[in-house]
């Protein structure tokens, strides 16, 4: 779907906010996760104002947990709180996107190379099951669910190393890139290309080939920047000035 059309749909009064019951933790944490998910999936688009009263009404909560949630989002760089003006979803920053992509690439290249010699049959089965689910979602046209399975595959690779902090480090470095990639996958043919790239990564790990695993992973992760750079020119209102 064209991103302009998607944003126009999202500007309608009905917001596709997930219910609080989808998440765990304190009320403030649940509100934070609802809003974070909405920002990352472009339900709230770059530069848009977040209206606390509207959010309170839709989620059925008071202003306090919403304010706490917004404070966390601000610390992550996902929103900007402007005194006496309001809270705005942060614009994309190509510098931050490139930095995040650089950090994620370094972590994931190390992870796949580590797994080449250590991955188990059960772990490979999980990766192939995930890949099959991705393909099924493409056939069904469920792109939102595809995003989830896409992220899950990368999480599996990180978790299979056994290093507990690796996934957290990767996610924190990837947060701005993760949001920006929702501008990318709707491009014609890009989703199928993504699945093909995932398959190449898994097959290289299965084959025990260090170089192929690194090359396939690097090629996959660098596609995003290649697709996003033209958007900075085509949709400058979504990006901070360079």
C-alpha cells in the first residue's frame, strides 16, 4: 500500500490502537507499549501530535499513565515533548537510521557467524518454521503479521547465541530503523525479496558457511538503507533536515 494512502487512513478518527490486554506489566507500561507499537507501525506518523485526551479516551485510562508512557517514549527518541506546544511523534532522522543500521549489522553479523558452528537441528527447525509462516502471510496479504514474523526471525538468531543482552542491544539500536522500515516493505516486490533474503541467511547457516552467512546477512540488512534514501528526497516532510 502506498504510504501516503496509509497515512491518510490512519488520520481518520478511528485509530487502530491495540488493546491494553495485549501487554503485560503496570498500567503505564501497557500504555507505553500500545503507543510504542502504534508509532513503530506508523499508526501515528512522523510529525503528528499526540493528544493525551484522545489517548485517554481510547484506552480508558487517566492522564497519569499516559504521561509516564510519553516520558519513556521521549527517552527513546520516538516523541518530542515541546513545552506549551504539545507532544509530537519524532521525524525520521537519516543519520540515526544509518547509525542504527550500522550497529545492528555489526551485532547480527557476529551472531550469524557464531551460529554457523553451534546451531542445533531444533533451532534450524524453528527458523524454517518461521520462514514458512512468513511465506504464508505474504500469500494471504497480511503484511502487519508479516512484520511480526520478520522481527521474530531476527530475534531468534540473536537468542540462539545464548547471550542474554544481545537481543536488547540489537533492539535498542534498531528502534528508529524498525519504524522506518514500515515505509519500505510496502514497495512492490520488496516483501518477497525480504523472504528470499531470509532464506539465504538460514541456508548459509545450515550449510556451515561463515562467508555466505555473513554476506547474506549483510546484503539483507543493507537493502533497507538503499530503499529509504530516495524517500528522504521524495517525502522530506517525514524527515529532519539533513
